[in-house]
C-alpha cells in the first residue's frame, strides 16, 4: 500500500510540474473517455442490453491509451527516471533490433525490387516528335516481312499550301518496285484533329536497355486510293470465285449399268404415283448468272442511291440466284444484325469511300492536266523519307 501511495505521489508531482498545458488537455480527454466507458458499462449491465464484444474492444483501447499517456508523462520528470527504468526510452533503445530500423544500408533488396524497375530509362530523344500512323493490315504485313536494312519502304508527301478551310493534304507513296505488286501504291493520310497527350514511343536495344525514342505528336490513318484499291479487290474476288477444279465430261453413255448384287440401273416408277414432286422450272423462271465483276458494279450503283437494302430488294434489282448473290454480298457488304436496319445490307467501310461516277469521270479527265503540272506541284510539296 505504501509503494502504491509513493508511486501515485511521484506521478502527480511529475505530471503537475513538467507536463505542458496541451498534454494536460489530452489527458483530460482520455480521462473523460475512460469515465464515459465505465458509465456505459454500468448502464447497459443494469438495463440488460449489453453488446460485450463492441464495448470490451472500445474499453480496452481506451484503457491502453490512458496507460501509455501516463507512462510517458512519468518519464518527463528527471526525479522519476531512476524509479521507472524498466519503461524508460533508454531501455527500449538498448534492444538489438532497434538499430536496424535506422541503418543507412538495410541490405540487399533483390527480392523486393524487380531488376527491370531498377534500370534507368533514357530520355535523350523524348522531345522528338513522332507520327503514329495506322496502316492497313496487308501493308503492315508487307513491311513486317522485310528483313534487310536501309530499305526504302515509301515516301510521305506533304502539301504545304492547303486550300482555305481545309487541312493539309498528306499522302504516302510506295516505291515503284516488284516487291508489292498486289497492293495499292498510293495512300491518303488523314490526321486526327484531336490533341494527343502523354503518348510516347519506347524502344529496347539488344542489351535490354530501354529508352523513349519520341513523343507522339499526331495520330493518323492511312487509307488506300480507292481507284487502285477497287481494281485490286475486284481481281482478288474474281480469282477467289474461279473454281480450282473443273468437271470434264468424258462421254455420254445412257445405257443402264448392271452391278452384281445391286438393282437395275433403270429408274423404278413403282412408287412414283405416291410421291409429290415439284414441277421443274422453265428456262424463263431460272435466273442466269452474270459475271461477278458486272454484278459488283450493279451493286455499287445500287448502293450509290440508297445506303441500305434488304436481300429481297437486291434479288429483285439484280435478278440473280440467291446463293450466288449472297456470296458476292458477303464479300463487299455487312449484314446488320441489330439496330433500326436489322436484316439489311450496307457496304463495308473500305467500299464506302469510293468515288462517285461523276468524280471518277472528272478524275480521268484531269489525269493529263496533273501530268503537265507535275513540275509545278513539286515546288509546293515536301518529301519525307520513311
């Protein structure tokens, strides 16, 4: 009892003389929480509604905070330092594991940090402006198949003086060689007007070093010239529609063939009266197939007038067999499966940008004029090697 009284006096003396007013205010709040918890405990025990788990958790946390604050207050008084060595800050600092928290070199971090994250990223070319151009898949495959170095893949031509109200015209021209005979040689590059933010081009050398080779300044899309692209696509369609195997009639022998163990080769009409057969179509009712290129031209002219057609309407317009018409439509059209035009056909995007009849005729008439003015145009163009 005497030891408890002495300890209480020491605590009160140290708390009164050495504790700042702000800490006393905190201690007052802790005492308030402690007394409130005791009151709640007594009240809920008397009423009979006592949430033991929730209350005990809060009560233990409050008591622990109060005891910790009391111990720290005791150590602020130099007279109490000798009596309470077991809870002094010096005793904690003597622990062997405490110094490891303050070491400059904690040891190897190979298991924590990935080697790739520790490498330096070179930023020498971060200010280089780069164009991000989306090209057709067939052109990308051709370029990807090139294994040699220093090969001229193409040239970009930029027209410096665009017409008023229009953007600068940019075109891509492939070299006139035999490496790309089945793809268009000229492409129009459309620059996206939206501003590009925070897009970069990264590269990695043979040693694994990473660097930023440029900042994307423009996003573009390269589309082939429709005149040349349409002729190439028509050639592909005709080649795909040509059968690889043909049937050759070796002879016309109408005599019945008798095979041992089989019935006679002559047709049997014993049950013909019990089978309902369709009447054979006359020659006038049968639709005659037109050449595939003529059918494609007929469909293109139809879609010039209206963007959407039902299959029944196209059958009436073209007068072609259903199966043959479906094969051609699947190559140049898209069947809408939802939306307001469900069940109708529309042209694929690569065919929507085709020139109209009047524009194609005007383009043909201007060919001679463009060849004569080619030298003048060179002064208005800037050629950039890819």
